C-alpha cells in the first residue's frame, strides 16, 4: 500500500512491495512468514496517537489463544512501537487472510509510522467490534521496567517480549493495558 518514498497507494505499490506495521504476534518473523514468505525486516517504528490493547472480536468470549489478541486503538498522545516489514504485493491477500479481513475481524488501515529516518506509510490492522479483555498468555511475559534500556535512535524503552516461546526485542511504551 505504500513504497518507501511515502506515496499513498490504494492496493499494491508500483514498486512491487508494500510496508506493513506489525505490533502483535506478527513481530515474530517465523509466524508472519508462514503465509507471507516475502516478509523482510525493514526497521522499527512508532505509531503516534494510538495505543496497544488486547481483546476479542464481537461476542466471542474465548479463542485458541486463551485470551485477548493485540489490536490498536486511536488514543491521542499515546504511541505504539512495532516492526515494519516489506512484503511483495503478491502477499497482500494472504496477509489480509491471516488477519481475517473477509470475516470482518480486522480492517486494514494506512498509517504514518515514524522511524529514525523519517515517516513512512504502512498497512496495519485494527480489530472491528472489539471488546477488551486480559491478554493471551503469549503476550504476558514481560520483564519489569527496571530491566529496560533506552534506544539510541528513538529514545524509547526496549522490552524483551516472549511470543510463542521465543524472546524478541520489542519497543513499546504500552505492551500491556
């Protein structure tokens, strides 16, 4: 939906790829690449005026994750840190399928994400008909703030996060609600 030159596109980018901002389980490269093998790390970034939250879709009270899954909510003054991936245009539909767009679970959004080299437009996803609930155990193993360090480039806390039994470095000011 965009290229690195920050031109906004509807649909696939003329450059042959699009940028995707991940903030939840798709921080895990191995998970993202199951259905989207072209996914390649681009850089970390910050989405301003949104907050990270966890919940379920519509009337669902439980799911295979045994708790809430990640979504973003508009929230002035907040920020969400995540990973920006490049994906080939051919994987746009498989990413939508992974995020259950046709079923109405998530909707794609185009958002401006700040990086250490400027702002880029990225595709991301927001849950529809969302109701908050405690996060899935896959998200909850976060060390105390006393173990955080500061990023040299963007001055954000860096948290090791356990997702699917793998530790990944995730920049986030609000990993848990």
